[in-house]
C-alpha cells in the first residue's frame, strides 16, 4: 500500500474494536478484541493486520484479516486468498476484509472473490468482503457517531470536505489517552495531505508530537524507501532505454516510450527479455506484450 501502510498499521493498533465492528457489523456483541503483533510465523510482515475477536456467547475467537489498499489492483484477490490460506492453517475461523480507500483510474471495479478454473471447470472460489471508503463509509456519519478509529479515514470517505477534516482533528483532540490522540491525529493529517494537499495538514501537528510519534517515524521510513526505490527505478529505465535503442534502432522508437509508463515488474521482465532473446523480431513482440500489461509492484532485481 505504500505510503498509507503506516496509517493502516496505526489504526488497527490503536482502534481494533472499531475495525472489528466494521468487519462484523455494529450489532455484533464483542467481548474483547486484540490486534495481533508481528510474531506469527505464517504472517511475517502482515501480522499487524490480524484482529483476534471474542464474541459474547462464543467459546472460540474469530479472526479478521485486514488488507488496506490505497486503490484497487488486479492482484488483490489472489493475494488475499494466499494470506487467508496461510492464516487459516493456524486460525480456522478467519474472515478476510479488503478496505479500499480510493478509486483507481484503470484497475476496474473491486471484486469480492477469487476464482480458479481448469479446463473450463471451476476448481476454487474464495469469497471475502470488500469495503470501498468512497461508497461504504460516510464522513458525516462517522463524525456524528464519534467512531474514533475511523476518523483518520475521513478524507477517503463519501461526503468528506476540508471542514470535515477540521472537525475530525477537533474530535480526536478530545481523546483522553495522549499517545492514542497523537497517533490518530497524525494519521488523519497524513491522510488529508493525500486528498487535500493544499491544506498543509501536518503543519497543524506540533513538532513535539511528530518527534514522539511511531506513526510519523513509520511514514518517514516509508518515504525514504519510496525515494530510494524510485531512484533505482529511474536507473533501470535509463539502462533499458539505452540497450533497446542500440539493439533496435527502428522499432525502439515505439518501445522506449512504453518504459516511462511501465511498472517495476514489467521493467524486470523487459530486462530479462533483452538479455535472453536473440531474435530481434521475437524481442520486439515480447517487449510490446510485457510493457503493455501492468504487473504487481515489486522492484527490479
């Protein structure tokens, strides 16, 4: 999820009960809820997105696996199934929920299932829940009901305006726990900076709060990693541009512009093709096929 990952991590840590109700319904009678931290062998880095929920009248707990997406991507259903299959080996009563924050331009409509067919026959169907912030969460309702844990998501919700963010910051200022107040306010300001960039929302947070905040440190670490990855990506594009222009002086004129639009995985595949394929005709066809299809986001290696 990139730069929004620290925000999701904060919300599930600071307000697990609100996200448990979002997944199971407001009428569910919850006895206890816990956000499980990252020592689960099956989850590795994703363990901070697993909620352990005890319901009244139930002897065994339920588990909710959350995936928070900045915007929808084609590989989400398969990825959610992969995580669920790992989690369910240890915790059988597990439900997966995808919370999608913003509408993407090209990724299509979010879908709530993953299917596999072999020889025209379906061999697998896995269902999960999809919540779209712009469709399923209402900013005014969150503020009126005082759902503290969802307030940092206001900028992505239906009906949110800049004044809604101001109301959210004031509501969070009334949180009793100083640590929880600080983390949730910073999470809201960072979300608002993404949606309403002219507001300079993080300037409303004191320097002392930022310096003490786990969320802020995580955001800065994420930004540093992103800048590093973008620098490496630019180097890969430059190298591939030179190689393709030299090897394919005519056809390269139509292929090189595709490199600027290509994602990391497509660039990695293009580099392999340039190294492996000896036939120029095969290389041209393969490059056009690969560079014309968006892939999952992983840096070239």
